[in-house]
């Protein structure tokens, strides 16, 4: 039955934040506000009226300027923010790669963190035992895997985080600009691992500022502007419209791109 | 297309409640414009599904706090022991009490109180303390206060291990009443959680609440029969008011089952017979009041928490 349903279906999705100014809410300020019956905060809709279906197995990209609500939307799709408006349907095991190494404990070793992070991301103990060696090999930290994470460089931490997260084998993977970490060799391995996920039919939703990566990897792209959908469509089309709107040089359709759909679309 | 959920006109700002499958399994969800993700029952199921998280978060916390070895255990005991010693010396000197069993009275209520205090205070900080998890990964947030309560329970359990040593030295023998221990622990667990859930919501919202609550809880401790026994009060009204305090049922019950005897002196503890304030037996009746209040607080608190947790990611 699952094939007929989209992996993610959002209908009129809206996420709002409250603006409080610089005030830090405290007990006494809360009481003062209650007594004065002053509204505590103003609303701000970070994203609104998002309607989109993402079929299973699609690589879906989200682009837009800073502050256009990309990360907010991504967090909403990963169930971290709840819809304040509209509705959202998610079908499948979802894993989010929003910050690499979310929940790492600085003072514990990389080895311990693999275990803790794996459980946090939804793996079982047995699965971690089975995949431990793969995760260690993928991160390729050598002997440092036994050192506390606080001694790691940011690149090493990101590698370990990415390594754990991709071994969760999610059906839906939500990725926020994390592919830019590590050296060229590691990026190559990441790209391979991502491709392996696509092959297995995983749905991937990614936010990227690198338009080459978007055009190369995605099958459909959404351009977000001030929290609203500007366009959804073929990657090269959307990317070029976006670039043109910002007076940037547009991309050429590359004959060598591995995604034939892009060429016909461009 | 028969199994496709029936299309309905979108109703804004009100969650639809019928017809559509809300949670087909743990990974397939329909999230609506609701204040909560899914029904309460599905939420409980999902919590059960992710229960491993509690062990991992608590274990991680304990492991990084104290390396788990002999020295670590000693650290756990240092605080309640030193506090018990201070209170014992203070009270023994000030009131010229002669009974050494008193240190046991103080120690047991201190351990129980520490557990309560830790559950409440740590729960207020738990969402912000796990900010990197809450803003980046989805999991039922209701597991966080449970984690803090479980960490407190671990401390409590280790603390209880030193009680037999004191009993041995003081000549207080164990009795079958000790089988009540799991019951009292369960009641306190419910009560602690019931207090922890709303506090987790408010502690996140009001940043200085943990400081304020720290003082209030300490005051509460002195007003509870922790450093003194309920039997010291002869006035019925005062006693009744004391018994309305949910901590009274806990402190008195722990004390009773550890048989700090007086009414039923045993051969093992001839000295205790001369001390009128101690008594032994089944838990204090006001434990039932603690249980009722705890269940009520837990139900309301958990419901409130699940309604508010949808905003945690934004409030941090």
C-alpha cells in the first residue's frame, strides 16, 4: 500500500514563532504581564501555506535566501516543529541530519557516543552492535575513536555524526547543509552513501546553498521566499529562476550530469 | 484508491478527530494543525517504543557525571551522608537528644527528599539541557522528565545501600515490613513525575524559576516531618495539616518500614524501646493521600506537558 502514498504530504502547512524582543521571560515579568493583561508576544509566520507532495524515493531540494524559512520547514518535516496550521502526513521511518552530532557528550569517547547517538536516533542496541564496525570505518577516525569527543576537531565531530546518522537507514532522510563538512575524500564517501540510500528507495529532503549540488542530486526543487513557496519544479529551472532573481549568473545544463532528467528539463 | 483516506475539507485551527488514521504504526503519522501530534494513547505507545532512550540518556548522564566505579559510588553517597551528619550533630547538640537512631531518621528522609528535589529541579532544566536533542531530533519529549526522575531514583537506590550499614551499627534489625519498600518507592515515583511534568514546562518558559523553586522546595523540606517525626505533635489539627503535606506520607512510611521501633521493640534493639518517638509497621496511612494526589498530578501534568511540548523546539 505504501507505494501509492507520498512519503510526505503537507497541506497549507504553517509554522509560527513568537517575537518577544530582547526580554527574557522570567517569573516576575510573567506575573506583571498577567496583571497588566498585556499580550506577551507578536506572531511571526516563518513558513506559511506550504502545500507539497513528496513521493517516495524522490530527492527533494529546498533553496532560498537566508531567513526564507528553509530550516524551519525542514524541522517541521522532521517533526521537531509541529504544524501551527494546516496538516502534515509522514509515512516511513524518518531521520534528521540537521546538526551533525546532535546530542554528543563532549566528555565521552567517540565509541560511547556512537552507542548513545545511535539509540537517540532510533537504532536498537542489536543494530548498533551489528553496525558498529561499519560506522567506525566510515568515520575513519583511527585511534581517536577512543578519545573523548571534546578533543575532536569540528570536522572529526561532523564525520562521526554523519557516520552514525546515515547508518540509521532511514526511509526518509532530512538533511540540512551538512554535506559541506570534511575533506574531499570524505565528501566523496558521503555522496556515495547518499546515493546508496537513494538506490534503496529512500526519500531525501535537503537544504543546500550550493546550487551545483542541488542540480546534480535533486529530482525536484522548491524555492522558498519569505516563508512562501515561490516555485516547485525541475531543479535547473528553479535554480536558474532563483539565481536570476538575485542577479546571479545562471547555471548551464551540464551534458555530463548523471541525472538525465535534468538535461531534458534544462 | 479505496484505502486512500477520505478527503475532507480542511478545517483550520481545529484538529480533525475522526475518519482519518492518526497513527498507523510508529513511523507513519498524520500530523495535523493540532496542539498535540497524535492521540494520547498513540503517544504512550510511542513512548514505550522509544523507552530505550530513558536508559541511554540517564546512563549517559550518570556516566559522564561520575565515572562508574567505586569512587563514583562514594561520590553519590557523599552529599546525603554529610548532610545527615550535619543535621544529626545540629539537632543532637541543640536538643540534647540521646538516641542515635535519630541519624537514621534523618538519613532516610533526606534520601527520599533528595530524590524529589532532584526530579523537580532537574526537570525544569532538562529541556534546555538537552537543547541540541530537542531542536534537532524528534522523540517523545515526555521521556525527558522521566529520565531525570530515573537518575534521581538511581541516586536514591545507591543511597539506600548505606542504610543497612547504619542499621547494623545501631542494632536496628530488619523486619518483614521491608516488603513495603517497592510500594512506597512506586508512590514516590508517581508523585515525583507528577511534579516534574508541569515544572519541566514552566522551567523552560521562565528562566529564573529553578532558582525560585529551589528555595521553595527547601522551605517545604523544613515544613515536612523530615528532621522531626510526626509523633512529636500531639495537637490533632496540626497533625492533620501536616498529613495533608504529600511528603509526610512518604517520609513517615519510609521511616516506619525500616522499623525504627518503639512501639514494638525487638530483642535486637533494646535501646530503641526507651525512645518513644519511633514506631514501626506498615506505611503511614497518609501515603494513600500522596498516591491519590500523585496520580492526579501525573495525569494532569502529563496531559499538560504533551500539549505544551509541541512548542519546546521554538521556546529554547
